[in-house]
């Protein structure tokens, strides 16, 4: 695992792909979910594994490993598994049958993948198996979003979640401590996010890129501003709330605890 999962140099990290996911522009159609997701991933990494270095990281459904720079200075290895080959994929494999030994990693990232897997419960059980005691998982997936099969020519977009359903499938995978759930925005951001997808499609039909980008910037700004001002009874986990995306986090108990 250490060879395939070797850490890139600082130079490589500085120009690592996926900036549009780590730091989306306000005119990006995914801004309303990816901006809060990036902020929450960074703060959860600090909170769940404070001061820990030498982390053995596993990125499931890694694609281009967009969040590697968030942990690069604390990781000793970064191993990417994906169902599809790619330039940054270390092993082709599925989340339901991870090509990793039990208790062999300290941190698992699994961002925007669970909606595409055949069997989410089995994937969570595998995540629990390969995590070492004291290790943490950070997993994000959709609450409400358009049908988006991955690969695009497949039917592989199977699941959507509520905050409670996502916590439940994690809980059922094994013994955990400190399960946490956060939404990436609430009802106005969710509606704005859906609108943004269609605005982007429309923008691509307009002459030049600027009008579409300006429209998206406006939708994203208004939705973000309004969403931040929603009262608590319109926010996750209140009944009647809604979110486009969730980040669930959990820590595997140290051996002998609990
Ligand atoms: C939307 S992309 C997310 C990529 C990356 N994690 C990110 O946040 O940008 C979904 C990825 O999950 C992969 N994938 C789909 N089903 C999978 C499975 N069952 N096991 C592992 N990876 C899977 C796809 O090939 C794709 O790279």
C-alpha cells in the first residue's frame, strides 16, 4: 500500500487537481454544496484527529483525490480506490469489497460516492472493517439532487438520504463513537442548488460564457445569503427541513474501550 499510496511532494500538492471542489468559485453550479463541504471537511479533520500525524489515508471512490491537499501534511500514505481506472487511482475496486487489510487505515474519505454504490450497508461495513481503532471516516453524499449516474452511460445513481437515514446506515455498520452529521446548507440552499443546475444548462446555450456565469453567481449569492438567515426550525434536523447534501463522520472506538 505504501508504494501505490505514496505521498506527493509539496510541489505536486500545490498544483493538485480538484481546486474547483476544494475552493469552488461562486459561479460554479456546485458552489452551494461544495463550499460548505470543503469547510466542514477541514474542520472535522482537525476535530476528529487532533494533532495526529503519520495518517494512513484511504480515499474511496477517489476520482482525482480532490481533498488530498487537506491532509497532505499529516499523512504518511494516501491510497485511492475507485470502481473506474484513472490517473490517480491506486487500485480499481468497489467500496463493497475494499482491497485493504482489516484495521489498516487511520482515515477514510468517501466523498460523493455512496449514492452510486450497489450496497451502501456493505460499503459501510467494509469502511468499519478497514479502519484501525481510533480511526475516523468522513463520508459525504446527497440528500436531494438530480439523477446523475456515474459512469454517465450507466444507471449507477441509486440512493438519496435524510440526515437520520445516513446516520442509521453508519450506526448499523458496527461499533462507533462520536457519530456526527452536518448538512451542507438548508432548504433555500437546496432549492438554489437545484435551480443552479438548470441555470448552468441555460447559460451554456447563451453566447459567450459571461452571462451564464453572472446568472449562476446571482443564484448562488442570493440562496447563500437567505439560507444563512433561516431560523433554527427550518434547519436540519428540524421536521420540514431539507438539504442537498450531508457529511457524516464517525470514529472507530479504541481497542478495549466501551
Ligand atoms: C462523483 S465522483 C466523486 C469523486 C471524488 N470522491 C470527489 O469527491 O470528487 C464518484 C466516484 O465514485 C466512483 N464509484 C462509483 N461507484 C463506486 C463503488 N461502488 N466503489 C468505489 N467507487 C465507486 C466513481 O467511479 C467516481 O470516481
